[in-house]
C-alpha cells in the first residue's frame, strides 16, 4: 500500500533553533502534500498545502516565514520550523492524497525546550 | 462555529457494548466523508469512508445525512482493541481535509 515516510519521529531542540521535518512518498508520486499540527487532546489542524514545484498555500494564521515548506520533487516535501519556541511544541504530521484515500506519515513529535 | 464538530466524549463502555458517535459539519459543499482512528501518539488511520447510502464494514456502520449535515459511526460488540480516538473527517471540494476534534473511546473488560 501507499506509504509516506516521515522523519524524524521525535525531536527535542533548544529554543531559537530550526528543525526540519521530511515526508517522502515511497511508492507513489505526491504532487500535493498536506501538513497538519495537533496539540494535545485537540484536532489535527491544517497548516499548509504544499504543491510540487510551486509555493505552498498556508492556512490563515499560519506564519509562512516561520513554517517553511519546500516541495522540490514529487516524492519529498519538507517542513522547517524556524526559530522554534516552546509554543511550537506539537505533533506535526503530513498527508498525501491517493486515489484510494489519504495516507499519513507517522508524525513528528517536536518538543522545544 | 467549527467546521467539523464531534461528540466530546470520552466514552467508557464495557466489552460487547454498542456505541455510537456523531459528527456535524458546516460546509454544505463538502464532497466526501471519512472516519479515521487515531491511537495515542500515532498517525490517524482510515477506518472507513462514509457513503450517502450508508455502509457497513464488519462491526462498524457509518451513515451520512447530507440534509442535516450529519455523520455517524456505530460500533457493535466493542472489543478492547477498539479503544482509540475516532476522528470525523470531511473533505471539501478544494480537496483539503478538515478534522473533528475526535471522540475518545475506552472499552473496558
């Protein structure tokens, strides 16, 4: 079945540093990748939609300069949390749409200390 | 109003019980509907799609009422392994998914 590989699974970083999260589609080409964030006991919130070869579309309230998205190839999309702060600590997860439905990465738990 | 609203839960039920979850959505142009299951600290996994005619998969039955903008999930003969958070997901016509906050189910022996 379709697999989206997401790395890292978890990361702890110091406040002010940047963290890059990668999502790779392993057996299909993902022209569109969705990036979500989930705080404890809350719903997944769509942050942005990345499209291969073009700029990402950000949801209202999501800072595009803080959450940099790159989708340079049909199999790789990255989310970089720049100058991370403790309030950015969350579960970040990507998703790609296939004809059979949406496939999620395994998620990245980010803790900023 | 949230785009997708679910029963807040949590639901604590004994093994073998029947439990039902409800979900409403605000965008009348929504095209497709799903129930996902999310285990603690894991990614959501598709449980089943929801069709207008209603559909069943084993112990799970999903129903959609477009007029009322309402979706339901019924779980019969609950198992311990059914314990998870169930997410109602609505796909708009611009192809992005909106998630409900989820309903937590705990099935006890």
